[in-house]
């Protein structure tokens, strides 16, 4: 918001309204600011900003335009019917894996994710239990052999970190530090 954002101290980066940012041909329609998809709209401008691309080290000419959930015209074909064998390959080689789902995900319900994790047929190391943040339930977790952890995030939607950033950060922080959820 140009009216509440402070001006940069060094004066090198001026505030601009979105219409001033030069972007590609797939600019999304602008939803109302109170709409849950408004951050997705803003991400288009952020990702296509020269400043962002420079800071991320994206070389000029390698990516013309970033588009969220772009289904048309991508130069690949989908030919993987199941990822189970890839997960078995990684976990059998000793790679630690964290699989998580928001428990309010209506696109890929956690029960489906839980079913494919179970299909790996790994023995249970730490059985299904709640995990907590500050004494409050943050979801459920189960740990299997081969360093495979499955967790749910209470209140998390399809992109759980978007809906429950504190819970997801705590979950990931504990997992990456090899602590119990």
C-alpha cells in the first residue's frame, strides 16, 4: 500500500503502483483486497519484478514471465502415475522425509496422503499422536522406519504454510533440527 509503506531511507527504490510495473501477458484479474486470493495477485507482480529476479539470481532471458498455477503451454508432459516408488527409493537410501498435509485441505485431503504413506508398508516407530505448540494441539503425527514422518497441520488448507504459518514453521523447525514434533 503506497499510503502506509515508508519511503526507503536510501532513496534508490521508489514506491510504485502495480500498473507502473512492466509485466508479461498473463496478468491475473484483480480480486477485491479482502479476498483470500489477493496475495496470489500480488505475487504475480513480485515474481515478475526485475528487482526480485535480480535478488533471486534469475538470469535475464531464462524465464520470460512467472505465472502461478500455469497449466497451458508448459514444455513438459505428465507421465508419472504414482510417486510411491520415488519415495521408497529416497527413504530406503537414508534420506529423511517429512510429508505433511493441512487437515482442512479440500483439494488433497490428508486421508489420501496418509493412505499412500501407509502403502509404503514401513513399520511404525512412533505411533499416531498429537503434536503441540504452547500446550495447544497443532496437528497429529506418526513416524515410520526409514526416517519418514507424516504430520497434519491443524487448520491448514491446501497450502498449509499459507493458512497456518506459525504451526508449519514450528513443525519444520523441529523436523529439520531432528527433534520430535
